[in-house]
């Protein structure tokens, strides 16, 4: 019989399950009845505890490994523990201050994103991950053109988050410095404050409708921006600390580790999992097979969306064993998402 997390448990069963999971997370060894009797703080005999454990095993919340008479929680046991028994406290003011100092707006968007995956890994000793915001989610602040040779133009893009990108356009003919300057002035005057896809769409629409002396300038602007404003090939997510899992007892099987590292290398399944969390209002937790990614069957994934100016820009999170200190990891992930969003807002407001 497999229990749902809504299965009724009496207070004694809940207390013992909570004590068992807390001890297993701390020690990493199956918990026997005598050990649990000492740690639970209840005036009951080991025999009574064994009866309760048998009931919890029937409900699918704990299991007995073949090598030990003690019991360990199942993924379903962890789920009930997290949803109904765990007390999570937000990070303290001093910890939040330290996070803020490490995520300085001066790092810029790319610097902040790179820093976050490393921070999450260092703080939790697991794998830190973060999806990279698409550049078309940020508005254009300024654009300039510089002729490199008769058929190549350097395009300098400055975005509202102060990120600067240089792209090279191959043109059909040579353009004079005056033409390039006029085109840049036109774009800066009419399209700053808009994301690149919107600019490209509006330029194409205006060119179709134009019937005056602006046709030539619009045509030049469309040629320049057609290639530049196309979505660039960028890293879709960053991972840090994959080797942290090599020392985790629960994931020591070599075949399991190989599958995990292949999943990290491909990124596709992880990216789909994170993108599915972008509309969550806060932390989401996947325990074992809940992630839908087979190699993560012995892992837990803790995620939270991050954003700026009221828009979700991506998702960050941690991958670790199911035997993780959820009360510590969950608030870390949430706090990091909050601090990253604050830093991105400040970076966007900086002039």
C-alpha cells in the first residue's frame, strides 16, 4: 500500500516519522527502534516504536534496507515531512546582508548569473544551477555602428541592465560613416526602451508602410538590425559544483553517477524542468521521481524563480541527494532568488 501525503497519521506517528527523518538526514545511517526511542523524546518502548514503524512502512513512508534492521525514509516520506512536518525559517538579517554583498549590482547581469550558480553550490555543497535570461528580455538603451571594412559593420548594443554586446554584420554594400550615424541616430531616437524583437517587428512594419524619403534609411536600419536583433546563441543555463555529488554516500553508485553527469552535460532535461518552474510563486521542490528526470530518481531539486522589474527572468536552484537538510537548503534558494532579483533591479537602474 502506498500512502498519499494526505493520509491521516496520529500525533505519535508524525512525531516519530519527523524524528527518524531528522536523524537520518543528520547521520546518514538507517535508524533503529532503540536509537529512535532515545532521540524521539517519547516515553514509549522500542517495541511500540517498531509497531509504529511497521505501520509507516505499510504506508510507504519508510523502508528497511536489506543490509540493516533500521529504517530510512522513502521519497514519499520526505514529501510528507516537507509538506506537513518541516518548519522552515527565512535567513536572518546578517545572512541576507552577506548574500547582498556577494551579489553586487556592479557585476552586471552576466556576472551576477555566473556568481549565483557558484554561490548556491558553495553554500549547500550540492550542484548549483541557474537559467540565463534571454537577451531579448532586456530593453535597448543605445546602439552604435562602426564600419570595419567595406562589407562588415560592428554593432555596439547597450541594454538597460548596462550589459554591452558587440556583434558583426555582413552587409551587401559599403556604407559611409554618415549613413551609419544617421541610422544609429534614428534607432536611438525612436526605439530605445524596447526589447530587440519589438524593434525588429516595428521596423519591418514601418518599412512596408513607408512611402517617402525615409525609405532608404528604413531599409538600411532593417538590414543592420535583421541579423543583429535575431536571437543569439547563448548558454541557456549554468551549472556549478557537479563534482560535489561524487562524495555523497547515497549517490556513490558509479552507474548512477555516470547517468547524472550525462544529464548535467546535456542540460536539456534540466532546462525543461527549470523552465516549468518559472511561473511558481516561490520555492518548488521535486523529490526523487517527482522531477520526471530518471537520473534524478535519488535526488531532490529545489528551485525558485528570479526576476527584475516585475518580470520573471529565469529560475535558479540546487540539486542534491534526497537526504538533504531541507530546512537549510529551501530558505537559501529562496533568499538567493530574492537577492539576485534586487541586484538585477539595481543594475538596470544604474546609469
